[in-house]
């Protein structure tokens, strides 16, 4: 895994360094290209992390670090990451962490990855309308929800969407892009730091 991650981390690091040291000397086009390189490298790194983590989870080798996590911070970090992909879409992204749901006792890194996967999937399949990410307290539990107005999933296919690299049939999903492990890794991730994942 280090052999795969190290080159990408190097690319991201050099992009950050170049932006800090030469940012003012770059043209607007150059800064935009640098941002694109960095964003695409981070996207690829996230995909690699998904695949590696999914393998570790299924083999029972993944470590869970439990801590007090500030949900507003995690929600905003994930929202900031996906907003770039919404620039050319008429989609509003709303984030709400209700009173009493601001702190969770869980693995913050894995929760962040789960939430980012769900938000990214919502962005991918929503062309118009809104994406609503929220957290609320339900009794002794915390409920985290990502809803969108994108293309829906037929009821008879809901059970299969958490299968690895499975993309449901449909005229939009067949042309929407690559197969990705975001939903399976979200489901597997919840088994390590949360109680359950549901889709409706």
C-alpha cells in the first residue's frame, strides 16, 4: 500500500509547495491547472484508500481508533471537498448538524471517509435540485443522512447496491461514469465505527 500511496502523496505535496512558493508568479490558467492536478491526485488517492480499506475490513485487519469527533467539522470538510464538483451543476448542497448531534464517539477518520463517499456519490448522480447532508440525535443514537434529488434506485435493486463494484442498471447510471467502491466501502466502514447503513 505504501508503494501506491507514496507517489500520489508526493504529487499532492509538490502541488502544495508550488502553490505556496510560486503561486503569485503563476498565471490564472497555471493556478487553475495546478488546482486540477492536486484535486485529481487527491481523488485517485481516495479511491486507492477505499479499495485498500475495504480489503482490510473484510479480512478483519483494520484498526479502529475511537475518539470524540466534532460532526460539524467533518460535515463541512466533506462538503468543501465535493463543492468543486458542483460548480457546473444547478445543485444546492445543504449541511445541517442539529442541536445535540455535534459530538460523536467513533473513529473520526473512517467516519469522514464514509460521509465523503456518500456525498461524492450523491454529487455524481444529481444533475438538478439539492443534496442534503444532516446529522440528528435519535434517542441514544446519532443518525447521519445524505439525501439527494438525483436519479433513484429501483426498489428491487436496493439490496444489491452494497455489493463490491456493483452499479445498478439504468439509462443514467450506464453513462454516468466508472464503477466505484463508494457504497460498499461505506457499508463496510459502518461495520467498523457505526451501527448500520440503510438505503431508501
